[in-house]
């Protein structure tokens, strides 16, 4: 699963990930994209990756 997630995260812009995280109250300062993605629901990450 983590390899899939890493591949998805590579396709997503950091700005988009941070916006989704902020909507959910997830900290985004000094956090890597992969760590943000792990905290977001899977379907949100997949939706962002398919853009």
C-alpha cells in the first residue's frame, strides 16, 4: 500500500495536498507531502492524484 501511496503523492501538487489537509485541521507546517497524504482519507488522495 505504501508504494501505491508514494506513486500517487508524486502526481499531486503540494499546494493541493495542503489545502485538503487544512480543510480537515491537519498540520501542514514542516511536514512532507507523504506524511500529509498518510493522514488524509485514501479516497481524497486518490481523487487528487487523478487530476
